[in-house]
C-alpha cells in the first residue's frame, strides 16, 4: 500500500501510524500555507518528523487560529472549496468553522463512525437511524445505505415537531448532540405516550448523569456516547461494559494530553486534549487544541474488561469553557457542579411531586454565580439555601443569585448549555483541575443573597 493510502487503512499498527504522520506533516508543509508558516516560525523541518515520537516537536494549533475569512490558508493549495464536502461546527463556543474534506476522506470518516457505533450497539441490516442535525428542515432527504435508512431531523424545528418526526421513524438508533436528544426525550416524556424501545448514541457534547437518566426513561434502550468533534470525526467511543471510559479510534486520529505549557501530563491526570487527524489532507488538523479536558488511562489499564486493548480516555469532562474557576485559580469540573445541583433539587422535587426539567449555572466572575431554574412552581427559601450551600461547599461564590424562569432559551445551534463560565480559562492556565475529591470540599460562610 502506498504511503498516501496508509491513512485509509483499517486496523493501523504503529508503523502504519508513523507512516501516516510522516506523509501528513510533509504534505501539510508543502501544500497548506498556514501550517507552513507555523512550522517555519517554530524552526521545525518536516523531514525531522519520523513518526509519533517526534510529533511533540510541532507547535500546537488552537481552534481560534482558524479564520473563515481566510479559509484558503488552511486548505491544501490545489483545493477548490466548491468541489469539497463541508460540515459546520456548532459555534457554541463563539467560533464558527466550516470543515472541508474530499469525497474519499468523507467516506472514510463515515466508515470509522459506523465501526465505532457497532462497538456500542447492534446495528441490524435494515437499520433505521434518526440523526439530529443542525440544518434546515427539508434540506436533507432520507438517505439509503443498502437496506438501511438514515432519517435527518433538524434541531431547529419546534421540539414537538422533532419528537413527532422521531416517533414516526420508529428508529433502532437515535444519534446527535446530547442536549438536543435530551430535549426530545423531555418532550416525549411530557407527551405521556410510550415510545418504542431504541438505543441512543450521543455525539458532540458530554453526557452528564441526569441527561443519561432522562434519555433512558424516554427511550428505554442503551445510552452510549461517541466522543466526536467536527474537525476530526469520531475520536473515541464509550465502552459498553465500562461507562465513562472511552476507547480511542486510533485508525482516525492520535490523541495527546498536555498541560498549559504543552508538556505531557502523567496518565490519569486531566489536561488539554490535542488531536491529530490522520486522514484529512484537504484541511489538516495536526496537534489541534480543541478545548476539551480529559485524561489518558494508565498503561496497565489499557486492556479493558470488554476485551479492547489500546489507548483509552478516562475522566472525560468536556469543554474547558464549562469548567468553573475558583478564587484561587483552580478549576472545578462541571460534573461536580451538576452533582451539587441535583442533590439540592432532590427534596424540592419530592415535596412538590415535580421534576426540574432544566437549569443553567453561569459564572459571571470568580466571586459571582447566577443560577436560573425552570420550575412550574415557585422556588422555596429552603431550595435557595440548599443550592447556595451545595455550591459553597466547593468554595464557589460567595455571591450566588437564584432566579426562577418560565423559559430557558436554547443556543442558536439548538443545543443547551447547563454550565457556562465567563471567566477565561486561558487566564487560569496551569492551575489545578478538580473532579470529585472529598478532601477538596471545605465549607465556606458568608453567601450574599441578592434580590
């Protein structure tokens, strides 16, 4: 197989990956103006990159470096955008980016996704899959793959319409962004009519426990997670036997975990995710800092109880933008905040025989938090106190305001973000990242109640 075609191989071994890296770096230097400029500024010769071991010599490229006004600088020089496949990122971080790929690259990306999906759930020969996608309704037809069909449902439609279309398709599998599927699940539960059992494969967002529970109650099937980013495709799939553990799709990408200085962090330690796309030569992403936080499993844990052997991600907690920054500069996982919120809601929901369908926690500064709660009944002082105490236990606040909402709008992308921090992560780079750790929990007094 030629060096150029190694990128389309399935079951890549280390020598194949090294060959992919060598060819990719040389191609990007020769054909992509922006990457050539970055490597020249860093004083790196592509001929010095022999494989994975040399990859850290290359500079990191952050997603903010991609400017749609000058997209040609990020494409290979002979590429014609009008003849390429393009797919947009969701833009929830404020950055909109169209990702370009050739027909063969797009086909290989789809095959990798299909292979990852099969690792989680059974896909029958005559499958029916509903794909929640960001486009406009009517702009995408049902796609046929042999005996199987994929039904696109636009997340820009009213929720009741989305739920009706999903029900009409009677799918074996629903796939799409986590919060979009969760909102459809809430709509189905509120409708009251039972839904035929189906599996769910979430993509593009972290699956937090309460979202998983809502989808499980609505669809009654397996709720799986595909760690995917638009710039790469599928990065990893969640192990069916070991939820919360993600096996890396090594045929499609290489994953590094680094600190704020770009140095590797020990296995088991959370850090910034760097991704290298092994097959897209049209718009290369090499050591691409996507803005996610995760940790690599220790080598002795690479053999999973499901039988998979290979690099694995653990402690995957989503976007750095979702981390809460404390006054000492340390960062707190959104999972910790969500867990504290759910504990606070528990008694309130039981006493009023309701479920809180949605809430949002916004960190406005290192000392100020604002909580919005979508509730059918007024919020009690006991609930307000419980919410403040739950967050202050993790040294958040001390200014915590709480507001009852009759409506919580979605993002323009159709997604919904529960945790938002307005404190720039870059200002706190290098500070500790805290997940669940009881030793870190200290009571704090002096919360301020604002009207």
